C-alpha cells in the first residue's frame, strides 16, 4: 500500500497577506479597552491563538477580558476582509503540491467565518483535500492540537508530511508532534528567527518556495 504524503499550510501570513492587518486590529482592540500595547509587541505574538496572544502581550489579562478583546479584534479585523490579498505564489504553490500527488491541507485555527473568507480569496477548488478551523481544537498554537487534527483529516503521519508556516509559534507547535516545518518570511518574521525556532528551511514567500520546490522539504515523492 502506498504511503500518503502531504503538506499542511497555515493561512494567515503564509498564503494570505494578513499579519499586519491582524496587528492593527489587535492594537485597536487594546486601545478601545484602554490598554496601550505597542504594535511591535503585538506583531511578535501574531500566529498565537487569541487567548494566548492577549496573555503574552499584556503580562496576564483575566480570561473574561481576553475573551472580550478577542471579540473586539474579530470585529475590527472583519472590516479588512474586502481588501485581503494573496501572498505571491500562494495559489500556485498549493496547486503544484496537489498536482504532484501530495495531500494538501489548509491547517488554520481561525474561526469559521474567517476561514470561509480566506478560502474564497485563495479560490483553490478541489486542489485542497481538507481544511481545519478553530472549532476543531480545544487549544490554539503554540499548542499542537490543530496540527494533529489537520494530520488526521489528511490521513497523514508526521514523518510523511511537512508544515508550511510563517511564525515561530507554527514551528514550536510542529516540534511537539515531530512534524517538520518550513518557514516563510512573508508574515514578518525573519529567516534567522524561524531557523532558531527549528524551521528546517526558510523561504521569502510562497513564490520563492515554489521556485525552489525541487529538492525542498516539500519534494516528498
């Protein structure tokens, strides 16, 4: 029986250019709550789930306050949905993986409304085999729950798959389940930081990874 091989893709900051829109939306949410948190500090936490992000940048907000801040962020971020754009080569990379015979999974921990918007922007049709969202896991990154769900939905084992993400939290979550992670700089995190966190290779953006697909960690067949 042939071994199933595949690629798990993060969405925000990896395939769709959203990292700084999330940063601004969180900054506005904190300001509305009377909290002054720098954008630089917020950006370094982007990629975490909202609950973890709030605790990371506020040195420990109460759970009910974190929930309200997350709701505020979600409302503010939704105003940017009409302007969302793909990162260079995003659609082409996923389609190339699918055409190469790899199982392709969009491994997001965004809520269902956001995932719907992101997948419409990607417009990948049957080039995607499975999709995850926040309802699929109890804990968000850097916990590995959503990655385990994505592997399960794709019928994949960690040793036969690769994750593509843009944040150190992606790399850390993958390490907890023995899954290799390729880091992309297009979310605003440097190659040095991604490598230090444990990324096996780094590329500028999806287009750069596609251009160097042969011999990359995604060249699984």
